[in-house]
């Protein structure tokens, strides 16, 4: 009965954190526990050191989105790979992945970078349908690459649900590299195949040296941050500090593209996003403990185990559930709601939680642009003025390729587990 009431409240528009909080309080009440424990569970998120990285990475990403950095990236891509068949599309995919990895929100990538890339692709001779599909689906790429906020959030939730499994943020950062590259390569190969018969871009190509100099302050940042994390020289928190300081100094003091007068509004925008994530996370920790105490994961395993005869079948079922969740829920909400339920069941089936995390995030990033209600579809339709059905049709070839890559990621755990050394 309680679950039915909570679902109805969510359907009529009650904020998600409030629905989760009500569920947690109902669970504590049924267990005859003091409701003050809900607030104490919420307070526990302040004891998670890795969460310090969350506001810093978010602030840096929003700051970049408000600058002219995306335009400089477009010029650099045309200068570097404008000669290659499909070169502009390939570099567009790389830029989308980089932007989404640092902002943690594909919606920002659609609006900020997609608005630059779509006209550039059309001017280079690409059909509008292909260009629209590339921008809409490509903007979700990057969730699997450090320092993606969903990677950090999954690690936090998994550490609470499965504390003895040695799940670190660094493990997730490394595990996402090869699956993320696989998805990019699949889309890049399709772009080269589509471009094979197109004439060369008639527009003059920017000089490479000039383009590199124009983006000289931003270009080293990914190599410093990601190289520092993967090389073991920087902790995740230290990398977040370096990123925020680097972006702030370069855009505010050196380039002066962000004025001091605009800075409070940008900080507010970034912290509103962080606040929403933390409220959902805090409430979900309380509800997670209620579910564990009530042995919900064990009961779920006992219910599904007789109908599933292998680990692969279980993972395929998880894919279906997560694709649907990715269409209906924000990626952060989907993580904190579903991960506490699925992780214990997956462990019972012998699935490595790091491999499961990559499957989780690969599904949810595809869900961003999966019809009928993927959020990127509506953002692209609104931003570019195209009918939503046209956006649906444009994304279908890309979704088919991404689903094929998802099956490889699911079937081949070594792709995710080799770099973190968890084979």
C-alpha cells in the first residue's frame, strides 16, 4: 500500500527527494524506530570525503559552459581533423564526451556545444537528419569518463551498499575508459561510413597553430587532471581542486571571459545542481538502510533466482530495467533509487560491482536519448526547432549502434575490469 501511495505521489508531481524521504520515514515507522534517525542518515553524507569533489567538478563544468571554450574547441577540431572523412563528426563526438564528463550533465552539452556543432556539420555537407542524431546521442557520451559526476555518485552508493567489496572512485574512473572508447569508436566508424561519399568541406580550415594557441589555457587541463588520476599522482579530491582552480583562474583572470559580476549567478547555478543531487542522495541513504534492514534485496533475489539460470541472463534483464529507468528518470535519481536494490542481487549472481557500475552508467547514458521520453530528445527538439518525431528518427541508427556496444560491455567483463586490475 505504501509503495502504491508513493508512486501516485511521484506521478502527480511531488519532488523525487520528498517521495524518497516519505518512503524512508514510513519504513522507519514500521520498524518502530525514531524518525530522527532519518536526519542522522542524511547527515552521514557529510562524512564521505569523496563528495568534496562533487561541487568543485560541477562548478568547473558550468563555468566552462558559460565561456567561449566550446567555440574554441570547434575551431580546433576543424583545424586538426577537418581533412579526415567524418573528421568533424569524430571530433564532435570527442568534444561532446569531454564536455559531458566535466559538466556531468548531457543537457548542458546539447544546448551549449550542440548549438555550435549542428551548424558546423550542416555547413560541412552532412544531412540534417544525421547531424541532428549525432548531436542528440553524442551529447550523452562522456558519462563513462572521469571526472563524470555519475561515476562518483555510483561509487558513493556502492560503498554504502557493499562496503566489503573495495569499490573506489579510482576503480570506476579506470573501468569506464575502455567501454567509453568502444562506444565512441562505434559512432565514429558510422560517421566515417556516412561521410565517405560527401565532397570535402568547402569552408577554409582554420590554421592548426592558431587554433592550438587560442585554446592553449584549456587544452592541457584534461591531460593534467586525467593523467594525474590515472597515473596515481592525484587523488580525486585533489584533481577536483586543480580543475576548479585552473578553470577559474584561466577564464576569470587571464581570459577575462567571465566577469566578477557574473560569477555569483554561475556559482548559484552550479550549487543548485549539487544541492539537488545531495538531497536525493541523503534521502536515498536513509531509504537504502530501511530496505537492507527489511531484507528487500534478499527477497528480490529469492524472487528472481528461480527464473534466471545464468549471470548473463540476469545482466540482460538489468539492461532492460535500466534502459526504461534512463528514459523516465534523471541519471542521478535512477542511480540512487535502483543501485541499492540491484547491487546486492548482482553480487549474489557473482557480478563484480565495478562491472555492474559501468553497465549501469552505459544504460543510463543511452536512456538520455531513447524514445519516447529521453530528456536529450526534447532538449534537441526545443533548441534546434525540429519536430520531436524527426528527432526520434534521427537518433535510431545511433541508438542501434550504442545498444550493440552495450551488449559487448555486458557480455565481456574484462573490458571494464582489466584497467582497474579486478579480473
